């Protein structure tokens, strides 16, 4: 189960940091000559930060969502 969580965090990290860093850099500096270098540097830094954050914060967010929707689920079956 832990391997699955790590794989999930790594894949989500790649996707989300890639999309967000690409978007923000293209909006803020545009497609300059060294855009690819800047983007890859930003993407790798963001990725290194986000994977541990997903692993640490993810379970708390799952619990919060479960609490938020607990009453909604029980109301459906009443």
C-alpha cells in the first residue's frame, strides 16, 4: 500500500508541477530563448518539493474530505 502511495505522489507530482510551472513561466516571462532551461529548473525544484508534501499532507486531506462528506453519504441512505 505504501508503494502505491509513493507511486501516486510521484505521478501526481510530475503532472501537476509540470503543468503549473509551464503555465506560470510562460505567462510571466513568455517563450524566451532559454525558456526550456528555466522551465526544467523550476519544474525539477517544484517536483522535489511537492512529492513529500503530497505524502505528508495527502492523508490529512483524505480524512478532511471523508469528514466533510460523511453526513452527505449517510443522508443518501436514510
